[in-house]
C-alpha cells in the first residue's frame, strides 16, 4: 500500500461558499443527533475525484456532507488522516457531536482504473513498429525514463489506451509519446511518457563454457534478446541451429553463438578402427580399416585398408563407417596371377 499525506484545502472560502449555498451560515451549530442518525467517523473511505468531502469521512453528515475539506491522494494511491484533524476541520462547518467509535485514523483511497505497465509498453511498441519500421511489436524493448509499474486513470476512463502522437530518434532510440483513453462523455485521460525503444532479436548463447569439440546439448543453449544493431547476420537465432553440433573452438558462457563457431560433430576420430565400405554395381564389400584423420558426416578422410595396406580416400557416412567409391578394393592374398596375352601360344 502506498501512503500519501492528505492535505487540507487552503481555500477556506470554497467551504464557506458551499455552506452558504446550502443555507447554513458560517459558525452555525447543529445539534448532535442520537441513535443511528448520529454523525459517526468512518475508518475507511474511497473517494472519486481530487477532493475529499465531509460526507466521505463522516456518516450522517447531513447538509454539510458535500463540503470539501481535504485534497484527495493521487490516482491509485492511499493516504491516512488523523481523526483529530478531521474533527478539527469539521468543527467550523456546523457539525458537532461526532462519534469516533475508537477510530484514530481514517484510511482514504483514491478510486482509479489501473492500466498495467505491460499494456502501456505494448501500445507504444505498436505505434513505433507501425511508424518507424522497428520490426514486430514483440521484438521492441521499451525502457521508460522514470520507473513505472502501472498507470492510474479515473474510474470513468473506459476503452482502449491509444497513442495519439509519438516521436522517435533512430540514432539514440529515445521516444516521446502522448497516450489517451476515453474518460466519460466528451472527456479523456491524457498522459505523456518518454524513454528509449530498441529493436531486438533473439540470439542463441551458451549457458556454460564449451571446450573445443564439445557437443552442445539442449541445456547448453539459451535464447536471449540483444539489440538488433549489435547482431550480425552470422549469429545463430534458433536453438535447434546449435543443439547437436560441436564447438569449433572454445565457446564462452553468455556469448552469442556464431554460425562459424559450430561444426558437425566428428563421427570418426583419428586412429579409430572403422568399416570401409566398397560399392560397385551389384556388389557391396566391407573391410576393416584405420582412420588417418578425424571427421564429421560428409567429410572425406584418409583410411588405411588393413588388408591391402593401402591408404584410400572415403566419405564418412555414419559412426565408424567410411564409403569408398573411387575404385574397387584390392586384396593382396586374392589377386589373380598375371597372365601375358601370348602365354597360351607358347
């Protein structure tokens, strides 16, 4: 609860004029009533408007109920006022014999309609998006010049908050906006706000340091909003663009991930035992080999054919599997004997 000081209205002539209009001369005394009609101090009061009247604070105030005596708290705020101060204020307004019933302080609340800060931000973001090409509303980050948790307007203010005027400096990001909301027949509540607006984009960052070759898991990647002007085209903007890939170098925690920072995870490590696959029309042969290089799926690496002792080039097609497609396999123990074309004539 936010408390405000309830202030006395300095212009006593206002109250005296009101009494005169009611036909009650200033200084006149009204005999105290009895029973349920006796003037009684309230413990709480909700007021509409910027003035607190005698009837807001005292039950059965009679003909002086509409006489103003204090200024109300600001819209949406609550204040307290001492019972002694109230009794002193009404003493000269023809009201005596007020029962306090043990009330020492009166809590006064100014009635209002609350507009959440998010609604205000969204209204300004929509206007900026439409007029200054800042991208989708959800991608515009609004920061107000002063702390604002909510906006309070008169209870009679109905309808939708709308921006009637907005100015924006594309270099500094500063804006000034005028917003309005209908407040009854022919009336409106107007507010002026200023702050900064920045077009942002979601980027992928790592939640911990990832060493060279480390495979990124779901828990290693988080999405954060960064100013669009600070983000290059090579930044990863989707979680699934990074999960499952390996770090080309060391990735620092909180740093945006660039596309060039990632590589396909290696399916074959140097010196791994792999399966060499030879394919020729109608035949598929597999032979054990030893990888001379590391690589990911689709990479071409060198592999030692352990049977022929020859090094061949092949494409990694899966974990520990290398496809050789540039020739037929050679088996040293199964090579047929070489025969000269004229051997049969001898």
